[in-house]
């Protein structure tokens, strides 16, 4: 094999890194079209020039982020095979089905983003407006498909194995609609709208803090922030149901989330803290009985929560993995709670004063909400992925047995990390430069963004 | 059933070769266009001609990969294990190409544009070479069945892989130049049309020569494919040769609107001939299509998605190409059309 370094940790790192990078672009691809739709609707309905400008500029940012997201998504497709060939070889017949569906949505989204950008000068306003609908639907459809594949890994079903472990029959419907799928899919779609909303709004909040408090900036803030502020409390409710689903169906993950070493009732909710290798929990703040109560409010404190000792394979998940899951959970829920409070502040201000909060503190917090929501998103991803360890397909295939045997993965990890850092930096630089050009009142033609129409030939061929 | 999905799979491969190939080939001409001054005009044409959704052509690649791993998981596993190096290089090349696509239009400084352009052009050659080498490795039976890895290096550096890689690069260049000639004529630039006409002729002859030499390579290195090409795939081979010769003839006679479809036909026929020659094997002489296929319900799902894609995607693509051909509304229509004025410009709509 190529340069005999154990590929498993490198394959895990590469997959985690590339997925972690891709997931930041997902909310923009999924949710931005919806915000553009609000702005575009306002523009046509109320002859609102600021809203029109926003929709036009957003569509151009969307094209850039979507093009980069398409690339990082293509890499993931390769990686399923390059890094996890045994996983694909054994379960591709089931796992591949949601991805086939996803391909359909991805293609539709790419085409309609191009149509929308072309349409600014080539279609009438209302038909042009409606071309946003397929983008929004395919964004949600694509998310649901990919998350369905992930839910299947957590809760595999819809297939029959023979004695040698080969898939001999498949029920496509049951592969897609596993019991985990509705919770996970809704959680991710809401996450996309939440992160997308806070992220876009945070840019305008930063602009307002620098004194750009004109109507254009206010609108650029209000549209995405309102979407995020509505999505956040809903997300907390869905997250709560998902946690209860995990309690019922993925007890190992739940034990790691709640940091429960031994099965018992009256389990405290431990904030922070960590598990020691001897099975004790130190540090952190314990809220008596809360974990039991949240797991099943109907039985309250007497609800029994299975501890890590209840699971047959000792040392799996490892103590480090358990601590990672628990910390990630705390970060996700902590930031989610903070964002809910911020959303409540915003909502209260609209309710009582009929305007958004004006104070600098609010704007500072709003400017930080984009990064905070991304951290929460990544933390949630860590909970579901590290929480599944040591399995790649729960109870069927372990991660270490699914990985490639190519010893050169450490090289591809280093190369792809460097490449992604360069691409990420360039993406931010390019978007900032676009915004600077616009502030300098230089308009950017549609032909200057990816997926945009071709420039007029005479502009091109004049030397 | 598995046959139908194998056909769908090869449809994806062929479409990627034809559409993606033209994009890669445009990058090839960009790469060898010479210094900044001399190459400026051909590069400008390349830049302009690369279609509106060219990076969307990777959808065909994703489609092929997903159909392969879903429908023929065992073969996918073997291919990915064995051909780790060329496939990784291809993936990296796609990242570079895709990123330069995303950014090239948005960066404004000349040096940044040149850097993005260089990345784009280099990876445009790297990716088809690797893909061709992968095809050669599979065709010459260097990918073992049974989910085990073949040799990580010699599996894709054999004669058939080199043939596949070089042929892929040549084919891409050939496809792209036939398109670029037609585009140059459309813009009334006779100089540039002549420039790409010469290159089309050279590329056509070279591609034909490589294919001819390839027959001897296959005879010694991939006997099963050679036997297939000279028996059941022979009609397709002849069709490809006829299309190629016809395309060359029409290029010389400056009938470029006929040359281009014939060139596409020649390339598509080469890919299809490979598939027919390899039949009934996914991995020649170790894994048959029928042996390596997923259970029927999975294959049905793939076919359903394929049909849905045809029903939903084709009309959308048609709309996009229609918009591409249509000039901007605002330019032609009278300024008095209020419905359009909103969308036409970033300025506030004027008084009605």
C-alpha cells in the first residue's frame, strides 16, 4: 500500500473536515433563495427599489456560494468511494438511493439559479420571481435527501442481508423514510434557515455598526433576521423532540449526550463537566433530575436513562468520544438558547415598539449571531456523527472496517485541507470585494458572476 | 434489469464525455494559447464560449458515480480502492477548476485573473487524463473484483491507461475546437475562426492517429476489449470513424454547423464502443454486469429517478438555453413598458 500510515484516522479527519466545510455553504444554498424571494416580492409589489437592489445583489452572492458548494459537494461524492469503499461496496445498494434522489434536486437547483440570474434582464418580473420557487424546493429536497442518508446510517433499515452479509433485497421507501429521518431532516432544514438568516443578517448588522444605517442596510438586516428569529424557537422545539427520539432509539448516543455513566433514574442534567476513564463524572453544573424529566416528562424524575455501562462493547465509544459529544451538545444547546433569547428580544421590540431594536448591544450581538449559529451547526453535526461511533452503519459496520486500505490518505488530507483553506479565504475575499465594488456604486453585471449569462461578444473580442 | 441500469450508467459516462469533454478541451486551448498578448484573443473566445452552465456538467459525473455505487456497489468498491491515486487527482483537479470558475468572473485584478486562469487550464488537462487512465485501467482488467485493491500504481500506468488518458485529452481538445470555430464565425471574427479551424484539423487528425495506434495497444494489453471492438462493437467503431472522417471533411469545407454534431457523434461512438466491447463485463473478465448488480428494487429506484430527471430537468435546461439565446429584454423593448422597468435595472423604477 501507499506509504503505510494507518488510513482510518486520516480518512475520518478528511471526511469530517470536508463535510464540516460543506455544511457551512449548505444554509446559504438552501435559505438564501427564500430571503431573495421576500425581497423580490417586496420589490415588485411595492415598487421598492432597495428591496430590488438587495434581491439582485443576493442572487449574485448566491451564484458564487452555490458554485463553491457544488465543488465541495462533488468532492464528497468522490470521498464516499475513495475513503469508505467497503461501506459503499456493502451498503451502496441501500445508501445510494437517497443520493440518487439528491442528484435530481441538485441539478434542478443549479439550472434554476442560472435561470434566475439570467432572468433579471430577460424575463418579466413575475415569471422571473416564480423561478425562485424551484430553487427553494430543490434546496429543501436536497437537504432532506442527504439527511435521509445520514438518518439511515443512524437507524439502518429497508434491506435484507444474506448469511455472508450481502444486501440481497432493498425496500427503497423504508431506506428513505427511516424513523429518524423526519426529525433529522426537519432539524437540518430549520438549521439551514436559522444559520442562513443569522449569517446574512450579521453582515448587515456589522454594516450598521459602522454607521451604514440607511434603509437598504436595515432591509438587508430585517429580512434574514426575521426568518432566523422565526426558525430559532421552532428549532428548539424540533431539537427537543429529536433528543427524545434519540433517548428512545439511540441510547448510546443519548448516554454520551447527557454524560450518563451508569443506568439510573433521577439523572441530573450536567452542564459542561467531563467523564473520567474510571467512569466518574467530574466538574460541571448538575441540575438534579432534569435529564430524566426531559427524557420523558410524563414519568418525570423517575424516568430511567440508560448509562454507558449498559452497552456490551466496553471502550466503545471511547471516553474521549463521549466527552466530545457531550461538549458539542452543550455548545449547541447553549448557543441555541442564546440565539432564542436574541430572537425574543427582536420579536418583543417589534411587538411593543413596532421597530427593530436600535441599541448598539443588540447590533453587536446580531453581528456575532452568524458565527454563533455556524458553531452551533457544526456542534450539532459533531453530536450526530461522533455520537454514532464506533459505527458507520449502526450495528452493521464499524468505521474502522469501512475505511480504505490506501495508506496515502494522510497526504490527501493535508492537500485538501490546504486547498479548502485557500478556497475558503478566496470566497470570503471575493464576496467582500463584490460588496466594496457595490458600495463604490460600481454595478456588477450578471455576466460577471458564475452561472450568469455570457457577456456580449463585442465586449469580449475587442482586444 | 441490470442491463437497463448499465445502459443508464453508460449514458451518464457518454454525456459527461461529450459535454464535460468540450469544457475540458476549452481549458486545453486556453493552456496552450501562448503568452498573455498572443493568447489574449483565443482566451477571450474560450472564456466566452464556455457555456452558461458548464460547471453544471459535473452533475453528469456525480450522476455516474452515484449510479455506479448504488447499482453496482461491488465494482465501485474495487475501482475506488484500486484507482485511489488518479481519482484523487481528478477530484482535486475538479476543485481547482470549479473554484476558478466560481471566482474568475468575480476577481477584478489582472494577476488574480491570470492565476485563476492558469489553475483552470492546468486542471482542464489533468482531469480528463486521469479519467481516461481510469477507463484504461478498468478496460485492461487491472481492477480486480471482490472488493480488494489492485496495485495502487501499475493499475493505472499501463499502456491502455496511457492510451486512455492521452486519447481523452485529445478528444476534449478536438470537441472544444470544433465548437470554438463555430463561435468565432458567429462573432464575425474570421482571424480567430481560421485559428481554431487549423487547430481543429490538427486535433482531428491527431485524435484519429491516437485511436489507430490504440488498436495495437489494445491488441497487446487489453485483449478482451480488442476482440470486442473487432467483433460485436465493430459497427460502432466504423460509425465513429465515419463520423470523424465526415467531421474532418466538413471542417475543411467550412461547413462547421455539420462538423460539430459529427464530432460529437464520433466521440460518443468511441465511448459507446468501449461499453459494447466490454459487455457483459463491468470489470472485464472478472465481474459481469448481472453479477455485480444491486437488488431489483434499487435498480428500479435508479430508473425512476432517471426518468424523473428527464421529465423535470430537460424542460428546465431548454428554458435556460432559450434565455441564453434571447437578448436582454431591456435592450430591445421600449422604455415605456412599466412591467419590465422594475427588473431591468438597479435604479428605482421611474414615474409611471
